[in-house]
C-alpha cells in the first residue's frame, strides 16, 4: 500500500515542480524539491543518519578557559581622568 501512494506522491511533486519552474524560476523550484524530497524520503534519511558510525574523539581535549572576576580588575582602573582639561562639560560639547 505504501509503494503506490509514494509513487503517486512523487508524480504529483514532479508535476508541481514543473509548474513552479515555469512560473517562479529555478531557485524556488530547487528549494521546493529539497523540501519535498525530505518529506517523501524522510524516514530513509533518518534511518541512514541514525545508523551512521560515530567516530570517537581522539587527541587531547582543549583546556577550558577561565575568566578572572571583574571585581579584581576594577580596582586598578579609574574612570575619571586625572587631567582636569580632559573632563568635558555639557557646555563644551
């Protein structure tokens, strides 16, 4: 029962792809065909994807980056300039 329905669906997709190619262009047709192929053959694609052999990770793992707390760095920096000529007031803008 599945095979005739699938053949009918593939024929319908080919007809719609032809009409789409004539009316909307190549790019839209290719996108639509990829989506339709994923719908029609999705069960086979998922089965092949799940049976794909997984490679174990080899080699040394990268070391995790650790950040210093911001509180330790904020003590050494001043946000106000020491030079009074560098301080801008709203009147000077």
